[in-house]
C-alpha cells in the first residue's frame, strides 16, 4: 500500500535536517522528490517543487546561490563570500551566456574537502570595501564583482555587465584604478575595453552589444537614447544620427514583454515610427540575430547613413 506523502513545513527552502525535524524522513523525501513536490537544487537543500518550477531562468540561477548558502549554513566555516558571476547574480546584474556555477572567494586555499559539484573556489584576500551583503548573503562589492567577472569574460560579455553596473552606480574611476593595478593580467584587455566603452544609458544587453558592434566596425558613433518630438509626443530612439535623421532601433523581446502586451506596444511603436518617417527619419531595425551577421549589419547601417546624408 502506497503511503501518503507527508505535509511539508511552511516555507519554500529547507536543509535536510530541517525536513527531518518536521517529521519528513528519508523515504518520504525520496517520494516527494519523485512526485515533484520537492526539488533538490543542491546537496543538502530542498525546495518546494511548485515554487521552483515557476521561477524564470534568471531568478532560478540566483536562488541556486541561496540554496547553496542554505544547504551549507551548518557545515561551512563561513569564511567565504560569493564572488564573480555569483555576486553578479545576487546584485541582479545583466549577464549573457554565463553558466550557473557557484563562485566563492576566500582568503586561504580551500581544504581538500570539496565545496561540492558546480562550485568554483577562488583564493584572494579582499580589501576593506570589497565586501558587502545582498539579500543577507556576503558577496564582493559592485566594482570588485565587475572586475572579477570581466577578467574571465570576453569583451561583449564585459560591455553588457559594465554598462549595467554603471547604470546601478558603479564607480568608473574605481574600475579604471583596477585596470591600472591589473596591467598585464590575463583578461584585463576585456575589462579595460568595456570600461572605455561604458555607457549607463544602455537599457538592455542588446543595446550594449549593438554599441560595441558599431564601435568595432568603426561606424560613426550615434547618440544613444536620443529624444525627438512628433505630433504624438516625445519618442526616444535607441540610437540616432540626428544630422542624417537615421535611427537604429533594437527589437529585443525583453523590450516589449516587460511592461505591456506585445501587440499594444508594437502598435504604439509603429505609430510613432510612422510619425517620425513623415518628418524624414530613416529607420534601421535589428534583432538579436542581426548582431551575429556583422557584414549584413554593417551594410544596412552604412546604406541608411548614406541615404540620410544624401537627403
């Protein structure tokens, strides 16, 4: 006869011992995992299945760090801080093409006892001001987090991160100081390049990548977030060459799905675009895929700029 699953305690995340204390014993835990009522994101930590399965990928990646912290709360010495991409996730920084490994930084070399699968331990003595707390978890400061990530990122990943960090208040001068201190270090070229290109006006990863691509292709730099007026009101363009009346708009899904139903937003967007075209503006619309077809991207932009110059 199949035994009924026991009632889970209140909350959404538990250590194994917490489930034991609530009367949920090993066999019951196994049944709950098999039924999907429980999910084990990390060894020693369980979460409520309905809650976990409803999380968006980015949010789930962040809660993997919380699961690690909760699962190791009674077993670790508490001498590490979350760093690199883990700190970036806790700080809600934009990341692109990054895995879910947990990154820790501690002052001494890790013992022979492993931190567990999917955990990367770094050894460094952090300076005063390089440690903070986010959501109750210790992590590296905003600037130190940016530096650590960029040292293992390529330039495009770094530009996305640095743009957003600056938008959240990162100190650019402090980042430049890090660049000078790390001269000759592997990865510092990407960090320095991203700091040189940094623009807190970028509102999405796609806009950051677009600006980096324009720079790399040596196309005349546009003005980001350029405001123009139409009979329908103000309209803010992602990128604009005002003298040539050429606009470049990035159509990423996140741009439309975050606030209003897609159909309504697109309709309003096209109405404003029509009003601007009546004033002589030329539009180049790009999507994610266009950022990876660089020859066609360059041709389209230069063609529009040529038409704008001739108008």
